[in-house]
């Protein structure tokens, strides 16, 4: 049985993640990534402690294009610093923090529902 979610034509789908890589729509990416509905880009952070508000510039540049932002924090969830959460909210980003696996699965489900979603993912 094929359990691949049905997504709009041309939309990015997260197919796998492991050992510091992600496979998105058939392309393997090393390290952290941001997965937008139309493209996947490298993200220049490596661990949760490195993430600052300036690292979200690619999201802020396209903020009107999506409603849901998922932040996958690696293998386990730790609360990001309050200052980061406040700064993102002040800039209009409502971010859901979770482990990377949950963020990948949630992204795919929301894409299949036709939602406007982006995922910023740290590797596991």
C-alpha cells in the first residue's frame, strides 16, 4: 500500500531524515534546511543553541506566504530561549517548536491538506 501523502504538484515533500541529512522531493540535503512549499534551502545553523532571530531571515522575507512555521529542534525538544520566541512573535512569526521527526511528519500532513506551511529543520 502506498502511504505517500497526496500533495499539490510541485510541492516539496519530506521523504526521509537521518544521519544529518534530509531527502526532500528526491534531493538529499546535508545539514539543517528550510523547507518551503516550492523549494528547500540550506540553513546555516547546526544545533539548537546556535539558533537566533537573524537565522530566520529567509522566513521573515516570505512571511506573508505561509500560515504555519514548524521548527524541528533535532532529536529532542528543548525550549528555545524566551528572547528568541518573543522576537519571532514580534516579527509576525508564530512558530511551533517540536523534535525534527515530528516537524517532518507534521509538515507533510499539512502540505497534503493544502495548508501554507514551512519547516525549519535541524538535523538528527
